[in-house]
C-alpha cells in the first residue's frame, strides 16, 4: 500500500473545479496514488527497459 502525504492529497483536491463530484475527487486521488506507486517502483528498480517494453508491445499488438 502506498502512503500519500496529507498535503499532496489536500493539494490535489484543491486543484479540482469548485463544482466537482465525489467521483471526480476519487478519480483524482486514485490517479495520484498510481503515480506515487509508479515513482516508488521506479526508485526500487522495479521497471523494464524501453527495449523490453517494445518487445512486450509487439506481442500484445499481434
């Protein structure tokens, strides 16, 4: 589980338009969590090279 800084959460919600739905707020927080997870994984070396990604894409796009 990725733990988000409270200030990042608050800032992300403050950036929403004044009239926003709960769903929009949830989507924003979900996106923020996914970005933080990706940064953590990259920092931990849990990523693939560009060449590996291209090879995987070839298989997926057949």
